[in-house]
């Protein structure tokens, strides 16, 4: 069973601060996706990373896939209240296997 | 274009009852997956359907079943409800049908409460 451990579980920061959340596993993933989920809604895809060492930027969000494709990080610069939500990482182990999700990091950005 | 739609948005049932949840995928998407998200957890894969055929099943009991219709919409059925079935049930559609792990586009979910 492939497990994705996300840390921290909860994070509360002031507007303007930077933060990093982590997604780690002992398994290798062929691709990894990051989603944001707001209360009462389904997860919304932010990015997919597929190459070890890959870095993708989406405005103030920077995503990195580890060289060994076992871990990933999400860095947010100058966080805003609109960044508040549950950040989920999900990986595909390869072959015809479904997405495996972590438990998520719940981020609260206070104005 | 409309995203994935699900109905109903909320549902309250009692133990032992049966429930049917409905999902319409994004136009042009032929693959539909169902996930269960218990409070405080990430979504957990239940089923994937493509062209009315089950392509994958997660670790869920036989009380859970699903089907897909010719218009690619789908229903998830849960029989003999247990308190532990209380969760947000998410439907996702995918354009890529080659693998179960293709990029998923999620609907808003149906929140089921079993009393």
C-alpha cells in the first residue's frame, strides 16, 4: 500500500508570510498531483508533476517533485487569505493504479 | 462548459437504508471515478468506470456498487448503510482513459450523513 504523508497537518499564518508544505512517501510515484479543496467543494487540481527534480510555478505557488519521485513540496510566497484551504497531494504509483491521496494540510491565512 | 455535477448535495439516511448518488461528467469526458472522503482524511478511491465497464475498484465492501450510463453519467449505490459510511462522496471525470490515475476533475460532492 502506497502511503502519502503530508506535513504539517495544520498551519495558521499571517498574511504576507511564506510557507512550505510537504508530501512524503517511501514509494516511488510516476506522477504526483496537488489539489486545493475549500469547504463544501471538491478538490481543484493545481498542478501535476511527472519528472524527478521537476519544479513548476503557478503565480505565488512553487511545486517541486523530488529527484527520487518519492516526495514533493508546495511553497507559497506572500500568502493571502484567499490561499486558505485544504491542500492535498495525490500520487500515481504507476501502471494502472488509482490516485492515492494524503490526508492534507489545512492552511489558514489570517488577514 | 459546466464542470462535474453531483446530486443531491446533502443527504441524511438511517442505518440499514440504501442510497443512490448521481454524477454527470464534464462534457467529452468518458471516464467517471468515485471517491469517499471521511472527515479529516483525503479522498479514497472506490470505483472507476469507462464505457459502462468497471475498470478499477478500491478496497470497499460489496455494499458499494456503481454503474455508468450510455451518456457517461454514473450512479453510486450503497446498501445497508452503516454509521461509518458518513462522508463526502466525490465524483471525478477524466479525459484520459488510459490509466486509473489520470488527471481527475472533481465535482462538489454529496455529503451523506448516516444516523
